[in-house]
C-alpha cells in the first residue's frame, strides 16, 4: 500500500493489521495533516512521511522500535516524542523540520543517524531520557552533541536562533 505523492490525501488511519509502514508509503503527500499509527506498527520505513509539508503532529506508539532514514524529513511537526521502545533513529529522520520546537528522546534510543535533526531551525528544547551512545556534532543544530557528551541525560534548551545549548 503506497500513496506516495498523493496531494489530495488529508488524513490517514493505518489499520491495526499493519506491522510496518513501508518505504516511501506517504512521501510527498503535501496535504497530509493527520496520521494515526496503531500499536501494531513496529517500524517506520525509509522516507515514509518525507516532505508531507502539512503534517503537524504525529504520535509514535510504544510498539515502534525503529524510525527509518528521512522518515519525517520536511514535515511541519511542532514536537515529537520518541518512545522508549525505539532503539534507532535513521539518517536525516527529522531533517529540515523547520517548525519542530521540542523533542523527547526515549530511554531505548542508542543511536541517532547523521543529521537526524539538522536544519530544525526552531528546535529549542531536547530531552534525553536515556544514554544515547551514537550521534555526532551534525545531528542537531548548534553545539548540543558536545553539551550532551559533557552533561548526559536531561533537558537541553537554547534561545531561538542561538547555537548554544544549556542543560536545565
């Protein structure tokens, strides 16, 4: 099932029988504003919601263990909570989500792909609930990777437009 490049699709409720949302399933569905992901889904594939410019909110259920490369890149998400069940966040998974202001990263996330949150220009709050062991300086705007390496688990904030993060 793929609806890629479907400009008229506004809302999706994924059936409970689905366990994985396949690569590119909804990418470039520019009017897609609402998605319901059931607890049966364990993985969100490559580019699934990439460039769904109207997608402003999504709830990732606790059943999901992986978020693929470019999965939510270019969406209008304002905030995202990565559940504790997720172990990996793919390459550029949230790249260029310019409305994204806050992120909570659950305890299970051990790796964050390169540039996962790059170009998220509105990002002012990131909460790490667990020890993320694999990410680098280009995964978040500013100096967050350095601050996290020194400060560990906690909430980091920055003034809008600044490159300097502070642990609260």
